[in-house]
C-alpha cells in the first residue's frame, strides 16, 4: 500500500505545483491586463474631473456610443491603435480624445453588442463635407464619392468603400435590367487612382462592368507621395481580385508593388496624366466628363479624388522660390543643409525628424501655436527625443514672414529673426476640391452623414447581435 501510495503522493504534489504555477501565470497576466484597463479608466476620470472630457473633441469621423447598449466590456478601449480615443467612465465607454480618431473602426468591429458606429463630427463639420447617402451616393443621382473625399481617412476604408460602391452600382444595374453599355458609353467612370479608385476599378473588372479610370498624376494616389520607405499601417482588408490582405505593416514601396502586380494581372487600364475638369448630366441620364484631354460618357461616375487637393500656401513674400516645397519624399537627398519646416501636424513633425537625422543638417521647425496639440502619441515621444538630441529645434509662436534666397525671416512672438536657410518645407494642409464638387452640383451639409463600418463588419455585428438576443 505504502509502495503504491508514495508515487501517488508525488503525483499529487506534482499536479498541485503545475496547477499552482499555471494559476500564477494566468493571475499575473490577468492582473497586468486589468492594470492596463484601470490606467485608461483613471485617465478618463482625471480628464473628466479637470473638465477635459470632450474638450479635445472630434474633428472628423469618431465613434458614437449608444450607452443603452454598452455593456462596459472594454473591448473598444483596448483595440484602438491610436491609444486613448475612448476610455471607460462609470462602466460605459466614453470619448476622451475624439480628435485622435482617424477612422480605423476597430472599436465598431470589436463591440460585441454593436453599440458603436463611426459617424462624422458636428453639424458644422458636416457643412464642410459633401452630402452622401449610406451607399456613398451624392445629391446627384448616379454620382458617388468614395475614400477620403467622403470624410473617412485610411487605406482600408478607401478600399472597403471602393469595393462596396461598385457592388451597389452592379446590383442597381442588374435590378433595373440595364444592358451592358455600348462602345461610346461606359457603365462607370472612376476619377482618381488612389486606394479607393484602385479598389473600385478592380471590382468593376471583377463585376464585368465597362469602366474607365482617369488619374491626373500617378497610380497609388497619396500613398505614392509618402516619404520613401514610410511604414504603412493598415488593417486586414478584402482586396478585390486578390482576396484577404492580412498584413498590418509594410513599406510604402511594398504596398505599391503589390498593387501594381494585382493591377497587371487584372489588365487594369488607366488614363494617367489626365485631369477631370467638369462633369455634367444630360437629359438621357448619361454623364459627360470633360478632361484635360477630351470628353467621355458614362452612366455612373465615382469620384475618388482624396482630400489632399492642392497644398495650402503661406502667402508670404518669396514663397514662389524653387527651394520652397510642400511634400517630402526622399529625406536622404538633403544633407549638410539649413532647413526650415513649417507646421505643427504629424506630416511636419515627421518631415522635420526625417531631415534632422540626415548628416550635417540643421533643422528648425516653426509652428504658429504654443504647443503641439493634435499629433500622434508616438510622434510626441519621438519629437521630444529629437529636440533633446539636437536633431530638431522647435520654435513655437512663430511664422515665416519672408523667404529669401539664403535666409528666412521668422516672426517669433512679434520679433523678427533672420535665420540662414537652404530649403523650406511647408505642411499647412491641403485645400480639398470642394469648389470643384460644388461646380458639378454636389450638395454639402449634415444630412445623412452616418458612416458605418464596412459591409463585412456590419454583417458581423448583425450576426453578433442576433446571437446575443437568441
Ligand atoms: C503622410 C501621410 C501618411 C499616411 N499614412 C497612412 C497609413 O499609414 N495608413 C493608412 O491607412 N492611411 C494613411 N494615410 C491616409 C491615406 O493615405 C489616405 O486615407 C488614402 O490615401 C485615401 O485614399 P483615396 O483613394 O481616397 O485618395 P488619394 O490616395 O488621395 O487618391 C486620390 C487620387 O485622385 C487623383 N485626383 C484628384 N483630383 C483629380 C482630378 N480632378 N482628375 C483626376 N484625378 C484626380 C489624385 O491625383 C490621387 O491620385 C496617410 C496620409 C498621409 C498624408
């Protein structure tokens, strides 16, 4: 009995130790996780106490939480790649830093009860945005807007909207029993070949629509203008004629190479170097699109123009000099130079840091306000480090008043300083093509501007809701 009993005592002790260790590991992971959640809760409470809640409110798209459905599970607060857009307060999700939302929409997908929607900001913001139906149709029937021009940033949103919009057009044509268009009229004309236009064009090919894509510059849109080797952050997305694209981080060059391979395989035809100047709709319901090179006719028009438009200028003397630029692609082409970067957003800060890391450069960043307020958390840390290491000098409360061949006059709090200078980069944002949209009859305003998650996300949410009520 004893002989049989000793090993079984050992076995029991061994099992107890194993379970004990497992419980310890599980317990500490749980404690770590809960500490993370608590930190966010504490931050939200602190913000609320200081009266800061909503003070940094949304400027564009942001989550809208239906508190009657929110179950306080915290899934939304944990998935946001931008950090603390949302936090928990009194057991419910609330917006703490709405301005940080750039439309990933992961909170909408993560919410198990479908309590979150992505919506546009205030009615005043809506007034500056084109009216769009939930199918991305403008106030002109048959004319659609997709991608960033509609107000929602990010590559994955552009891709989702391009694909969904083309499915809407195909379904409408099928339902109306419309025969395929003839030689002189296209089913759909797509303007712009950024991520939204590329996705729409590929879906048009897949759905066997006759299409024409017109791009005034180069295929890839804003992505092709990112700085060299920029790391592109994205989310898994269903890419037409490719399938599920699961990478979440890749270089700009790799992303453009991938698109180029897919487009070649799909025999994508684009008229690049052609700009659309005006669009009118005839009494027969067919659009006439006038470009820099001629006219085209189409039953539907999809505008995927982006919001970058034309860069906003400073309007100061000397801005016409060749050394003044509005976009930086190759930071390593500039060494041993005196450089001024103007602006206080992420693009300005990233450019200043990129240039500051090149050999022999002296980089000054001029910003008209007294602090950076709307930049990504990781850029806050990186720019602080660059300032500490002397890579970038930041002058707040300053703005250029004149640009000269070899210097710049900077107004610093009312006092004019002359600093030596070889190059100036201005990052003052872009002027979106609102005048063009108004000219072609698109209405603006906060009408039906609720932007929901992608079609798949909506289906998933609906399924989850059904499971919860079952
Ligand atoms: C510096 C920077 C970094 C970014 N990083 C990321 C990131 O890491 N991850 C992410 O998801 N998003 C990122 N974004 C946002 C992302 O690039 C945009 O949301 C996305 O490119 C929008 O796609 P789009 O197709 O709507 O517009 P765009 O990419 O802007 O493409 C619009 C196209 O339309 C063309 N066009 C405009 N007018 C006309 C006309 N009249 N006739 C013909 N063609 C015309 C333009 O030439 C352009 O090619 C970043 C943006 C910037 C500026």
